[in-house]
């Protein structure tokens, strides 16, 4: 007899969770149900070869449980690459809470989530992500030690943006050195998309370094602030892709390197803080074919994860900044791998992460050189 739970629904094959986990070597997928708070949460642990799995908790009104599982798995795997490539002794994981953060997020629910994290006894370390803010992290901390990204108090890392921005500048210098034979910012032109927390700090470094800086944002007051503070050149949001410059620095949203924008770019380098800059891997290939050097986002923006990971052993901002400075060397290593293999840098970044994990243990390789 057919098991109704696995019967086809509307012609769609039900997802085989074990097949999905086997595909990329996930270690563990854990579900939590708490009646009192209404918590429905999932923790995905991708790989703990290098250390405990670090990754934020996302709260989102997923349309289906399958969507939530897929998101947790996808994001956890991304964290394995991010922490490995950043040189951290941490693995990759992610948590998702199914619900609308504007309506369903309560102290009871966050504390129930904290207790769920605690059951894993440090195999997974949580942090903030979409729908979960630094103040929520403080509530989760009431129930578990295994949480980072605290905004204040003893051992807190505080706002990671200055560390992220500094890391981006270090990575950008490595790119400038490779393209122009000189890593100096002086006289270079940079177009910064988004001048929020990270973008603002990047513009400060660029201006102080003597670069010519173009800026844009969707909020006029944010543009006004950087223009006033640093005397930079404002442009409209849509114009930023067409600026003739040395570096395009995306610091706003993901997916900005896409089929519509990639051929408009008139820069030699793409180096910015935004997560998931490539709408699709093929746009990384397109940048490569166009002779534009792409600093892979999760390598160059690793200052954020470096900053929160510093909380694990007692936070020290100077140490976090010191580690972020290594992004210069990580970007150089990525460019070396790419040049030696004749491959785009986004593929080289995966290789860098996989090679580090493979030296210690096991990893499902996606690119075989
Ligand atoms: P933020 O929200 O403070 O700043 C983003 C800015 O981009 C805002 O000012 C927003 O108005 C602007 N923006 C949005 N859409 C835009 C558009 N279409 N054109 C121009 N501007 C637009 O965020 P943030 O903390 O500065 O982070 C920026 C990016 O860096 C994000 O992608 C984030 O995921 C990534 N990142 C941040 C950190 C960190 O430490 N904060 C670490 C790693 C990665």
C-alpha cells in the first residue's frame, strides 16, 4: 500500500531529505517543535571538520516546510565555505525559524529557540540573520552560550560593520595591486553602491586614502551624509553601473551582478561587501570573460563573520581587525588559484575553501582541478 505521506502531490515528487543531504555531504538536520511558543525551527549542520558549525538564524514566513529545509541546507553549506575560506576554525551551519518576524517573534519563542540550540551542546553556534536582530540575540543568549553577535555587554563584538569595511578595503588593495601593480587607493576611482553601515565606513577609508569616490543609495539622506562628511560624488542608483571607474563596490543588495548589469560595467575590479553579488554563477564567468577581476563576496566580506567568531574566545576588536587584514592575503590566494587554473575567481574561492577542509578531513568537492 502507498504511504500517503510520500505520495506525489500535484505531480511534484516529495523531496528525499537523505538524498538532499547526501548530495553535498550534510552531517545533520534537526527539527524543533515547541507547543507553548509555537516554535517550528530547523537547524542544518553542513560540515564540522574545522570546528563547530557557525551560522545565523533566519526567521521567515516560508511558504512550505520544504522551502524552509532547502533554505537551511543551502545557507549552512554557504557558511562552511565562508568560515573555511576566512581561515576560521569553524564549520558551517544555519538555523531557520518558520514564521513572520513582525507578528510571530516573541520572547517565549526566542528563548525556546535558545534551548533548542543548547541541546546541540556547541556543535552549532547561532547568530543573527534576516528577521533576527542583535537584541533578539541577547534574548537567545539567556538560554544558551552558543550564540554570537551580541551588541553590548562583556564579550560582545558590537557592530561588525567597521571590521567588514576594513576587510573589504584590504581585499580591494590586493585586487588593485594585481591589476595596476600598485595597491594604493590614491587617485583610484571607486563607485560605491549603498552607503549604509558598511558602505559608509568604506567611503571613509577610500576618501582618506585619496580615491575619487562615486556614491549612490536609495535613501537621499544617506547620500547627503557621505557627501557632507567626505565630499564624494553622488549619482542616481541606476547610474552606478555605468560609471567609468577602477572599482565597482557593491554594498547594498545581492544579485546586482546579473544579465542586465554585467555588460554595463566599465570597471576593472568588482570588490564590495554585499552578500551573494552574483545573481548566478554564470555571471561570475561573464566577469571573467570580460576581463573584470571579481573579489568573491564571501572572501572579501568575511570581516563580519571574523568579528562574531572572535566572541567565542573573548572578544578583542584589535584582534578582529588584525584577522580582517588577512583578507588581503586570502584574496591574493584566490587570484593565484584562478590564474594558475585559468578559472574564474568565484570557482577559485570554492577551491580555496575545499582544499583547506580536505587537508583536515573530508569534503564533497564541487570543482576538481
Ligand atoms: P545596510 O542596510 O546598513 O546598508 C545597505 C544600504 O544599501 C542602505 O543604505 C540601503 O538604503 C542601500 N540600498 C538598498 N538598495 C539599494 C539600491 N538598489 N541601490 C543603492 N543602494 C541601495 O547594510 P550593511 O550592514 O551596510 O550591509 C551591506 C551589505 O553587506 C549587505 O549585503 C550585507 O549582507 C553585507 N554584509 C554586511 C556585513 C556587516 O558587517 N554589516 C558583513 C558581511 C556582509
